[in-house]
């Protein structure tokens, strides 16, 4: 039976602990939840455990202890899009991500076209990957997740390599997608101006959530600290 929580919460993490083989603890009773349909950001200094937490959420690492509840239709977007775009052209890359879905040729085409339209890059379906800007590459990586009907997007510093204009475009377009398609997103960043687009934010310190909530309050707090 679905509980109220599972209806309204898309990502739930309780008392999560994780240590590398060296024994160094990285996540320390980390607890957070992200409501369905919302765009939340994860902040914290270098080494505070943000990327490790995203990898645990994606099932790429196994926690030492604690609970994770998250849907199985996940999309992961990395800091460097060159690490995840593998085919020579935009259309081929998105179609390649659909191989395990066992779709017909027509269904695949339709998913590719719909996902490109969702990120406003329909005209680039035949464009070679090397001929895209960094911001366009990130939007193609996001289109790949949309094509697979991802419900939860995990984005690890997707704007780190982008200039200011591409950064703003990307964060605005992810917010719009989340709202239009009722997705949920957890977005890791060091760039405080991106908080203007968030519904909420978490502050991670030494693997623990030490503050959470209103993104504008957290922005102010971190600006005062810097
Ligand atoms: N593969 C690994 N083996 C051992 N230790 C690791 C490994 N990957 C990361 N760590 C360590 O785990 C800790 C948390 O790293 P993590 O990458 O999660 O931090 P982060 O918050 O994402 O930092 P940044 O802002 O620099 O991206 C760091 O001390 C890091 O050195
Ligand atoms: Mg990181």
C-alpha cells in the first residue's frame, strides 16, 4: 500500500552512513527528503560528500547503513557532459540510451523527438556532438533522461563548466522541465546565484545535513560566510 509519504516524497534518505574502504566516513547519519515535483539544490564545501550522496542515490555505491527510498526511473547528469555523451550525433546518442527499453524504431524516434523538443533543441537532432556548446551538451544529457522517462533527475554540478549565460539558461530550463513534467530534481552546485531557481536547498557539512529549507535564506547565509 502506498503511504502518504511515498506519494508526496520522491527522494527520502534516513540516517545514511557511508565510508570508503580506507574507513574514512563520508556520509554521517545523512537525512533528507525531496518532495515530488520540486527542484532542490545540494550545497556544501569540497569534500563534504555531495557527489558520494548522489552516487548512493543512483545505486552506484552501497551504503554502510541507513535507508534510501527513490523511484527507479532516474536520470543522472554529470559535471562534464563529455563523460556521458557517447554516440557521434545528438539523435543517435539519445536513441542509444533507449536500447534497453526494447522499443520499436518508431517509438524510439518519437521519444528522441519529444525529448529534444522538451529541451528546445529539436533542430539539432542530426548535429554531431562535437559541434555543440557545453550548455547544449548538458541539455542533450538531460534530454537522454527525459527520453527514458526519468522521474527523478540527479545533477552533479551540471553548470560547473559553463559560462554565465549558459549556466542561467540551463538552470532555468531544468526548473521549467521539472514544473512542466512534474519531475523531481536534486541539483548539486557551488554557484549561489542558482539558488534563485530552487524550491529548497540542503547544506551538507562533513556528510551531514546541517541546514535545509528556504533557498534565499541559505543563499544569504553562505554569502555572509564567504
Ligand atoms: N573513490 C574514492 N575513494 C576514496 N575516497 C574518495 C573517493 N571518492 C571521493 N572520496 C573522498 O570522499 C570525500 C567526499 O567526496 P565527494 O566527491 O563526495 O565530495 P563533494 O562534496 O562532491 O566535493 P566537490 O565539491 O569537490 O565535488 C572526500 O574526502 C573524497 O576525497
Ligand atoms: Mg562533487
